[in-house]
């Protein structure tokens, strides 16, 4: 049901118009691109757009066999419908924590651009599995950024999160540490490192919109943590377009880039608009139940466009200077990771 919603319908849920599709020169000619987390919401859409831009080689790194199969099949079918598309697609079933196998992939393909989208991002799941979440998010970033530097990758993009701003959750903390890993490598590497910070992708796997749709479909009450809860959302197409444009911005190595996500959306308003949009399927008035906010949840997520953010030549992309404090060593960051213990 969610897949059947158009971009305009999704934008209606956010009470705004979608970002107009514009023609950009992405400068991806002759660029070999590797995407980690290729089967996730961001990774899969990113691969789709890279395929449409006819990159010569596209390497899909994914540790879920099903997710890898689905994104690979989708790309192969799309390629059949694209005229004169010569992109070669290489699916690789591997964990980003497998440094030896990841090294083999970097060595074999010599990618020019790496988009690191692989992460555990479900706040609740990472909160109750902190060591697993931190290991995947932080150590995975360490391994891939180190290999990017060693193998002379031109550009490396970390997909970060608004939850890295003043984090109160383990997931947010893991993203902050990942940003610091990138910042450390950026001080001495020829690879250009970018940190892309944005909020929720509307309809992404494990997010609020699919949950509300499932509850409606099952006839259950829609559950919301608080009537006042707000979040920042982007459409998938908007985020990916800005991600691809971002790497053409000339800035200091390790700069944090953040996307204009519009105004914050009240989750209650989103739920009511969703019911209105689907009212032909669900004729009864929606029942809404409020759960409590967990200690690791914010009632209002912070805007990625913080006070120190400055405009770039793209009016929807802002930049924040790289971390200036002491440029923590990788060893110090990894020591912080080692202090966390699993909660059962």
C-alpha cells in the first residue's frame, strides 16, 4: 500500500510540495561507485539514480541476502528499460565489518566514489543492542573509511543523521562517533571525506509511516508517543538528489553537509493526513493511542541546520566546519566504543 503512494501524496503528508526535479550535471562519467548498505532505503534509491546516470561500474555491498537480491533484481530490470545504459552491476554479499573481504572488494574494483549508507538506524533496536549497533555503525565506518584512504578513493560520503546532534540515544551517539572517525581521517588523507547529515526519509523501512499504515490496515489504533512529537522528514528522491549533488561542492575535507528539510512535522498531523489520504480504504474514524516517550527519544528532533551552518551554492545544502576539538585519534574513539556494554 505504501509503495502505491505517489510523490505528491507523500508530500501531502508533509504539508508541502516536493522538491522539483531539476536537471543537474552530476559529473559521474567514468566514475566507479561503491555503495554500502545498498539494499536499504537510501542505498537502493541511490543505486537507482547512479544507474540512471550510467556510471560504468556500480558495486553493491550488502550483508542481507534478501535485500541484496531485491535491489539487484530491481536494478537489472530497470537497466533493461534504459536506452544505451552500459553500467555493470556487481552485487557483493558481505558485512562491512569483514575487513579482509572489504579490502578484496576495494582492491578488485578500485572505486572512485564510496557512499557509506550501511548502518543500524532503528533507535529502539540499537538502544537494546548497543554493542552490536555501535560496532556496526562506528567500526564499519572506521573500516570503510580506512580502506578508502588506503586505496586512493577520490570521494567518500558518510550518511549520518540528525540524531548525531546532541545525542541522547545509542544510535545518535554511534553516528556522532562515526562523524568523528571521518573527521580524523580527513586530516591526513588524500581522499575527500563528506559527512551528509539529514533527518528521516518518509516511508523508509522501520520508520513511523510504514508502522502507521500497517496499524490502519490491521484495524489497530495508530500509536504515537506524544500528541506534541515532531520530526523532520524528506522524500527519498529529494535526499538522493542532494546526496549526488553534494560531492560537487568544494569545501574543507571532513566538512559536515546538512540538507534543508523544511519545517518540522507533527506526527499526529501526519497520522491524520494519512487516514484522510486512505479514507476510501478505511472508512471509520482513526483511533489514536499515545504511548510514553522513552528516555532516549526526543519529543522534538533538532534541525540539522544549526546556528553554525552556512549556505553553499546549492540553496538546499548547508555546511558546518569540520570538528575542531583536538581531532581525536581513532584509538580514542575506539576506546569509547569499548566502554559500552550490552543490555539484555
